[in-house]
C-alpha cells in the first residue's frame, strides 16, 4: 500500500510554514544571486546564448583544482581515510595552516588557534553566534556578501554602512571610528566580494588601531570587546603588483580581537571540496570548535589531509596559483579594457581596474535615463546582450547606482569576447 502524503498536508503551505517556524527563520529570504542564476539556466535551456557572470564559482570546464590535490584525495579515499575527523580539524591540517600563515603572511599562530570547518561559511556563522546576542550592534560595509543574512539569523541591530567607488568600496577610518562605539562585531572582507577591490594598507592599519583604542577603553570599564571578523578567502588571488595585508600584520596589538576566515574554495578553485578555517585567539577556539562540532560542519577527512599535504608544498602551490591568476586576470582585464574602450567612445559604462578575487565592479549609468532601477538594467542586459550580471542590491547596497558584479569563474575567453561585443552593440543601438 502506498500513502499519498499530499492528501494530509495543509492547503496553505505558506501559512503553515509561518505557524511552524520561529521568526526570524520564517522571514528568511533566498539568495538573490542564486535566483538570477536559476533564471539564466532556464534561458540557456531554451537555447539562448548567455554569458553567465553571476555565481562566484569556478566551472571545472575552465578551472580545475590542482592535479596533485585531486590525486591525493583519491589516494586517501583508497586508503580508507573516510571516518569522522576531529571536530576542529585533523592535526595535520591545523599545523599546515599555521605554517602557511607564518611562511606567507608572517603571522605565527599555534595550531590550537585554528578551527577547521566545511568551507568559510561555518566559521563566519560561528563567529556571529559566538560574539553576538539578539539586539547587539553589528556592522558591515556596503556592498558585502551575506552579512545581512547572518545579522537576520542572529537578530542583531545591524548597521549597513555605505561606501563609495572613490574609496574602492571600503570604509574610511573615520567611518569605522564613528561606528565603533557600542559595536559588538564588525566584518571586513578583502579582496572584496562583490567588487574585486583590495583595501589600502594605511586604511586597514587605521581601522586596526581604532579597534585597539576602542577595546582598551572598554577593558578599563569591564565591557565586552568589539570583535573584527576579517574575511580573507581571496587573499591568494590578489592581483600582481598588489599586496594583501591582514590587520594583525599591520597592528599586532589587535590580535586578541581578530578572527581570520579563510578557505581553499577560491585559491584552488575548490568550492565543492568544502575546506575552510578560522584563525583566532586560541582562548576562543574551543567555543568555535564546540559550535562547529555540534552542527556537524566539519570538512571531509580526505580533503583535509590532502589540503594539509598541499599547503606544505609551496612550489606546487606557487605553480598552480600563477596559472590560476593568469587565467583570471586574462578575463578580468579583457572586460576592463573593453569597458574602457566603450567609455572612451561615449557609452554609459565604466569599471574599476581589477585588484583581486574573481570579480569586476561594472557600472551601467542608465538609471534615470530610460531605466528606473538596477533590476531593469539587469534584465535589459540579459535580454539584449545575453549578459548575466548581479546588481549590488544582492549585497545589501540599496542605491540604484547602476553598479553590478561580474564574476569570471564560469566563462571562457571566447564566450566573454562575444558577450562584450553584444554589449557594445546593444549600448550603441539603444535610443539616446
């Protein structure tokens, strides 16, 4: 006998959901980026020629993980390394991360300061849960990936602080100083998703100094400190000629208040392998370990052991990263050069020179010139140029400014060139 379960379910599923699920989870919104990506997939299935620059992922057709990493994972699976790992990561990986940070960033942390998770998201979410209570003031700077969702989950009093293209879409030291009083946690990401820009070292040093000064005042009054979550997932993809810095490198006194978040997801085109970590003050590690362990957000053991091996092979890493950055830079600079040519020809587009990650900040300056919103421009680009991009509204920036993210991890060079030519023709053909 088969039971048709649907016959016993409520007719109004939305109302039933609101009754069953506690706020704020009942009010949770889906990802705008994934919704746009779904629209693109449907159009491609209908035979439309679309250059998809939406999702911050890598297509294995164009970007493979390191061959040595792939072989090592397969070897470890064959050896039977498929049981539970320790909740905070295998010792081999924690030690390799500590050596990586000392070798490449000049930061000496002991392995007991490291907590491994299934990608960067668990350490980020764990930081929100560990450091904030409902009603606490939290701060992020616009545009930025996902902070709004985490603030909603944790029911914090979240402040979205706008930035500008003139400042590379990063906060100024003055903005941070103005927000620090009363703030329990602040989030900064560099290289920045969605803009592909890198924070200036002097600005970051000023922010770190302000954090130390604020927390020294709080300590004298017995108050809780402000913690800084520094998301540096893209640091190995900083563009040639630029240097990545962490706040602790620049102002070591801020070390008690900084949680570095990192992963192999982007630097090794390994988004699906789910290996990430936090490097944090060691006296906080046990609490993060407990939270990640209780939700089962540990990375698979073969991937952890293979990553540990790779991080201790600097020559193998360097060879792979040189090739990956060259592929990414080719795409980003191709877009930037084409946009600059269009701008010079009087077309209403501009871009910020690539600095890091897999993203380019791209502006179509048509709001108020036939279009009322970024969303209208996005749909026009998709329909008329076969070009799929993500508006900065997906990163909590409300302004109808014409700014979009372009992500180059899932496109080929020829496909990109064709899309840029379609864009040029669509802009030329558009009525003035």
